[in-house]
C-alpha cells in the first residue's frame, strides 16, 4: 500500500505543476507533460478471463473499459545537460513490465544525458530510455495505427544502458552506439553476465523521407543457457503527398539453437502501414503485416508450424480537439496453425475491434 501512496503523490505533484503553467514550462528548461489513453476492445473469440493474446502487450483486455497507458513526465533541457523522468500506469505497464522488479514497474523513463563536445551535437545518455528499435512506440497518438504491430509488440519498447549519439549539423544524419542490459530489460535476468550492444543510423534527406537502421546483439539468458541473438530493424517513412503517408518496415532476427551452436533459429516480419489525412479532423489508416517465428524464439505456440501469422487492420481517427483524439480499429489475424482459443477450441483466425480515447497536455 505504501508504494501506491507514494506513486499517487508523485503523480499528483506532476499534474499540479503542469496545470499551474499555461506553457507547461518553468525556468525555460523544465517541461512537464502528461498522456492518458483509455481503450475498449471486443474480441470475437470472447476469452472468458478477459485476457487476450499473450504476444500482445497493448490494448490486451477483452470487453472492458480500461487504461492502456497513463504517463506523467518531467524533462530538463539545457545546452549541455538533459534528463527525463516519467512514471506510468495502465495495462501496458502491467503486461510489459511483468518481468521487472516490482519497484521498477511504474518507471517509463529515467535517464540523463551530457553533451561532450562544444562545437558538435555529440551526447552520452544513460539510464532507462525508449527503445532505439522500431517504427512504433508505446505512445498511441504518435503511431499511424491504433494498435501495435506484431513487430513492435515483440521487440523492445524500452532499454536500459548507455549510448553515445551524434546528429549532423544539417540534421540529416543521426548515428548512435549502445551498451545495454539486455533485450528490453531494466534489471538483468538472474545468472546473466552478458553485455548487449546496439546501433542506430537514421538519414533524413528531406522533410518527407526518413530511413532508419537499428540493431541488437546480445544474450538475454543465463550463463548456462547462453544463446546469442542478432536482430536488425529496417524501415522507411515516406510523406508521398500532402495527405498520404506510408511506412515500410522489415525486422529479422537470429538466435542460436543451442549454446555454442553454429545453427540459428530465424524469425522475420515485413510491414506496410498507410495513412490518409482526409482533413484536419479525420484520418484513415491501415496495416498489412506478417510474422514468421516457426521455431518459437519470440512467440512460442508449441504447434508444428509455430507462429506464422498474417495481420490486417483498418482504423478511423477523429481529432476531437488538438490534444484529444478518438480512434477505432478493426483488426484480424490468420495463422497457419490453429493457435487462437474460442469456446475451448483452437481456431486459425482471430478478429477484434478496438476503440481508444487519448489526451495529452
């Protein structure tokens, strides 16, 4: 009970400070912000315990109104120092942080950065940070689609470690190298003595195109069960017209079958995301995706063909206010094996409708 009281007090402090300033800034360096996203999902497979697929970590409740993510954040920025601290609550935090120590499950961000060059945009940051991998984040309003893709849900949303990063003077190039605790980890698993590594390279030739390459190399298991994992995320974001935009993404990973083995299990996921902005209020978006993990490295179905699943979705967005958006999405899955439970039977398909109401300050 004590931890909940402390967390509530911290949230109250953040909200009260945010609401006392029209600009949400104090001393021109500290910024306070908040984000909240309510959701309702109806899964036509009707799981009796209201918990949906175990490979989904966002909007993962059936037939109940719930909080996907509530977030309060304080950010400090000066010429040579930056820092972020954010607390969170909701089903996303509950499901995505289940492997972490209890005291850390409410921490969304906690990092500090120091500029190490007088003339160049060169920084070292350390702490709990948003993941350098992927084209989708945990903040729903920032994504083309309402729900997250297979690729996003089954790669890191956050990471803990240190990174050195450089942004070119013209802003077109960003490059970073990372040393990490593991694959979406705050604390390392018991018995794990490995250090993981990553990189990110982003190129923005103009305001309409972003190209990104990110990687992860490391072992996320104990010393006795050590299996090296190699993962690469590649995507391009394109503003094709004033109203139409698209993201093309491809993730691929390989992990040793056994400790010391020269044989690897492979998984991969291609994605196409599209958005059409009808006007300043209405938008349409869709996604086509495929996730192949037949050996169960990331999603273990314990079936002959593993997780080989197509996904498709269509969502309609309505901006009620400039900082409030209501979204509705219809989404379906079709799998090679019967892996979805309905009325105590296994089915090859799953269809569900999700709505959300998000607000930010």
